[in-house]
């Protein structure tokens, strides 16, 4: 099966600019996640969608980050305006159902964001 | 690609040795645990998982052990190969109305030929 697709692969922007990331999950996967991974750390969940509804966005900095899942398939994550501390890899993942036994997360290769 | 885990704990082993990677988890309500492998420039890749009603589960060359008493998880890799070199993350999951998944800090495994 095709994996989780993400674009762009790399992005360099200046602080206060805006940026958007795109994710196409594995076909048929109902649950989609965006994670932020700062260098040297484990991934941190930003937002979780079940179909096109938000399940958990408790760690999403809502003053600057936004995300949507179009028609329960593709998703975009936007940062506006970006700060230096947003420099990280943004990972998209999907799973067949709720995270759980026999429904592991499948990750894309991420977008590496550098804010200067 | 970029390097994941520049300042992570590192385990160095020789090819053919057995590796043991340890993880302490924090939530006593966690009922599901997963190990992921992350190679440089790639997203995490599922290795093996275990439910809290088990204390051991085996896969191909990998075994996960769970000790709920001390909230400890370990990943054992048999006959470690250079291709096993990567950063390994444990993750714990618990139900809060939906299943919440939290990653721990990783361990970098370096395998020398």
C-alpha cells in the first residue's frame, strides 16, 4: 500500500512569515495526526482528526497554528506567523481507526521547517 | 538527511550482539505500548506493540517486555545488524474518551560491523 505522503520535504522561512504543510494519509485511514518533532526529542502531538472532526488539539498553539482535514482525507497544517521556536520536523501520521491494538500509526517522512 | 537525536542516550553494540533498549513510562493508566524505529530523515516506523494485559510479546528478532509494577518497558533485538542503527522511541497510550498516544524520549542505537 502507498504510505503517508507529505509535502514539501523542506521549507525555510523567516520569522513572522506563514507556511503550510500538506498531508495525504493512507487510503481508508480514518484517523489523521500532526506531530511536531524538535531535534533530539520524541514527536509531540499537535492535533488528531477522526474523519474530518477534531478529536484532540489540546497541544496546538491555536494563536498561530491551524489545521483542517478536507472531506476526511487530505490535511493541511498552517503556521502564521512563524516563530524561531517552530523550527522542527512536522510529521503526519494516519491509522485505520482509533490508536490502539492492531491499529498502529503510519508516519510520513515529515517536513523539515527552519525559521530564521 | 538530518540527524534525529543528536543529544539522545546512545547504546553502542557490535553486530551480532543482542541489544536491550529501556523505557520508563509515566502514566499508570496506560494500557497499550508501542516501539517505533526512526532512521535519519524518515518518520517513525512501527516495530512491535503490547497490551497491558501481557508482559511479553515476540516478533521477528524483537521482543517487548512490560513490567507494570515499575512502569518499565524494554525492547530486545536479537542478533543486531547494522541496519538496526536508528533512534528508538517507546510510546504509551491510554483512553481519555479517545486513545491518547504519547512518545517518550528516544535512544540511539549504533551498531558496529
